[in-house]
C-alpha cells in the first residue's frame, strides 16, 4: 500500500503515471494539461461560502434527526437527556478548542491522521488510517444514508412500520446517486450541498418554532418527573454519549483542509501522498478533476454496512472507533506540549481543556465495551488488525514478490480504468 510500490517500467520510472489523452499537452513548466489546458489537480471549486456550508451541513446533518431518540433511550429520562445534550455540547467545545490549537501549530491538511503522525509516528497514524478506511468512514456514510432512506419512505408508510428491506434499498439508491455526483463534478456537489444545508436549517426551524410555541402555551407534560432516575443505568451512558457527540460532530472537519480551504477532498488524499495508502488514491481524474479512486473505494464498503446493520448498531460501532482516535489526537496535543515546547502555537488552550476532553473520551469509550460489547468489540478488533497490516504493507521494504506484483497491478489497473493521474502540486 506504500506509494513507493507503484508499477514500474524498464527504466525504473513509474509507467502507470504516464496515462495521457492523445490531445493532452504540457505547459512550459512540464505540468500535464488536458484538452482545455487545465492542470490536472483537485478542482478548486469550494469557496469560503461553500466551505462554511459544508461545515454547517456536516454539523446540522443526519445526526440532529437521529440522536434525540438514542439519547433519550439510553439516558432513561427527559432530564438526564438534557444533561447529556449540555455535557456533549461542552465536550464538543473543548474538542474544537483543542483542534484549533493543533490546526494552528501543525499547518498541514489531513486532520486526525496528520496530528497522530506528528505526535506518535507513522505506526499509530496508520492504525488510525486503517480503521478510518475500512470502518469509520464507510459506517458514517451508511448511518447518514440509512437516515435518508428511513425519512424518505416514512410518508409512504404512515399507518405501519416501514419495511427494513425497503429502507435499505432506498438507501442504496440514494448512496449510489451521491457517489456518482461526487465522482463527476465538484461544482454540482458543492451546489447541492448549499441547497441541502438550507433545507436542513429550514427543517430545524419547523421543528423548533412549533415546539417553543407549545411550550409557552403550557404543554409541559413531558417534563413531569423529568429527573426520575429509576430507568437510568450507568452502562447506557456511553451510548447516550455517542448519540450526543454524533449530533455535534463536524467541528473537526475544518482541520482536514488546513493547507487550502479550496481543496476539501484531501480525507485519504493526504495519507496517500505520505505513502500509507495506494498511490492511485491520491490521483485525480484527467478531465473532471475529482479524486475518483478515493470516492469509489468507499462505495462497496458502505453498501456492505448498509445491508448488515441498522442505524443505532452502526452508530455505536463507528463512534467507538471515532472517539477512541479523537481521544488519541488530543492526547497527542498534551504530549507535544512536553516533547516540543518550542513549537509555534499562535492559539494555545489552557491545559485542563484537552485533559478533561481526553479523559472523558477514553472513559466513555472503554465503558462502552461493557455497554455494547458486540459492536464495540468488533470495532476494537478491527483497529488492532491495523498493527500487522502496517508491518505487511508499510514497514518491510522487502515484501514478497507476489504481494509487490499485486500492489503494482492494483495501482496500474485502477489508474487506467479510472483515467486518473498524479495531481500537479
């Protein structure tokens, strides 16, 4: 999976990187140009406004419509659910402040991956990358997609429960459409993101305003015995925490594009550039200027998750891994304070903020091994498989010849089929 392992020709140069269209030319500095004489690079179509829309769209996403049920179910009462909401909001603020310090002192794209790489080295960073590639990212997309499938079909099944298989099929169709759009056009993806962001804000307003109206009219029956703790169990709190933090999640996505706000597709692009993913994943389509391989590699993994799980089991599975590694990232901030005290820090948070955030994350994560041992146990096992994978694919220079040939063939075949080339830097 190392970038050094791409296919080679007789003179030792990367043969697969020579893919060109017959009409392509080169500009004076040697950069590859297409028919329209544009450099082959990630399309810089995400402006500041669209970037803000993306962040808002992530925060005000499916989580705000999924999480309330999970929080209320696992907290045991309305009062405790409100405490969970407040606690998760404070923790999200602490996390965002910690990431703000990391983003201003480590000025590289890549988010979690880059910060773990800087603090703890390539092995721990690869384990996080491995878990992200095969579990966290596909599961996150599966959860959002299943929410879409559920809500789009509910009006058709008002008098009865929506069939599970119908939801999954609608989800698969919606996911396929989104993947196609992301592969074909950065511009249209950003435009639709703007529209969806406005739609979600409108939906939130429609929910909040009537609710406040009824509250002020004296509709308070749901708040009677709000803090009845008879149904609360400590084992349920990590799962309530996961639902709450999922609703707030999104504050860390700006750190994935620190180098340049116009290049938001750098989640796996940066790791591939560092040589910890197949080289083809950092390549760009010669005409559409989209990271086609990186988008398509997630599609089958996400479809698999959609058909094997439900929203809340997948949410617990994903959240265990996500918050485990976010805790490791913030632990890295604390570690860097002592190992690199002279590192320029234009923005520096009080030490108690990352300490509280880190301790809370690890406590909830490991308590969830007791609360939901099946889903979180699978997540923990998947993260551990990243250790042998690192030594097989990254650490050892003298790989078996069959493995080297397989990796070379993988890079070469995908590059030819997808018509992608290395981005001009």
